């Protein structure tokens, strides 16, 4: 059986939905609140899910939808890769959710920073499996989903 472009799109969108449901389960069932970068990774998955819905309605050209879905998957993979680098201290993350230097801060400034700090830090790994954090897994799986979107794009020719 050969999959059509719409089948590839629905499969890729279902993959994004599964990742989103997993993230929400960790948050609401597992009690692991997301950091700012975790939230950023969810947005492209939401776009991919919406693209899957539009493809199911057959209201836009399939090749366009497949390309847009591939870009959404790439976007969340890149954010996940960036987040992985922040977690592993390869580079600094956003100041609003990562630890920063305290060398040139007064005690009063440091206290203000602590009081204004978010509850969930972007530079800490709350969960990992096989040595990869959730952000890393999102990046890896999202690259695979991008491959599904590209299969849809190819099948739409």
C-alpha cells in the first residue's frame, strides 16, 4: 500500500499530537511544570496539528501544507536543540529562565533577581531517558516528523 500525501500529513500531525499529549501528561499528571523554552517548543507542534486538520478538510494545496508542516517540525526541533544546549551548559539560555552570573551584582540586585525568578528553570533537566532530556527527545523525534512531512511533500508532486 502506498501512502498518499494526505496520509503522510496525518501521520506527521498525529506524531506532533502525541508529543503534545506527552508533554501535557508530564505537566498535569506528573506535576512537572514547563519552563519558557518548553512552552516555545509546543507552539510549532500546535501549528503542525492545525495543518493536519486543514489537510483533512482538503481546503489548501497538499504540497503547501506539507512544506509548512516540515517548517513547523524543523522549528520545534531547533528550539529543542537550543534548549538541550542550555540544559547542558553549552551556551546560556534566556536570562528570564536560566541561571546567570552574579559577579557584578549587589546583594539587593541579587535578591531582586531571586524573587523575580521563574519557578521552572530552563537550564535544569527535570527528566531524562537514555541520557536525553525531554528537550533532546523533542528535537530528535521532531526531526523524524520533519521527515514524514517531507515524504508528504514528495508524494504531493
